[in-house]
């Protein structure tokens, strides 16, 4: 959480620097901000991204089962007459 907060603070500081740059140079709307502000944006984004990735819970293990009977969480799908009603359509050309 601390790393993510630091990244957000760096991003806010870069935004503040951009606002001050635009106020000091009102005629330079086409110019990009100085390189130090762009560097702050990249560094702030990377810090916030790393903080977000470190704050995630650990990923679960994914295992493939060769047999569906071994998996106790396997749920048998409903019969096709009940679950496939939505995609039944006549795609053949009607005779003249």
C-alpha cells in the first residue's frame, strides 16, 4: 500500500508540475512538458504499477484434470433441450 501511495504522490507531483509549466508558458500549448515532468510520469506510473502488483493476493494453482469425475466441483451441464434454446435457428434457404 505504501509503494502504491508513493506512486500516486509522484504522479500528482508531475501533474502539478505540468499545471505550473502551462501557467508560466500560456503560449506554449503545443509544446510538450519538460523532460523531467515526463520522467516523473513514467517513474510514478511504474511505482504505482509495482505497488499494485505487490498488493495483489497470491494466485491460485491451476491444474488440469484428465477426467471430469476426479473433479468434485464439476457440474454436469443441463440437457441441450433446456440450455440451447437461444441459438436454435433455421439457417437453410427456404424453397420457392
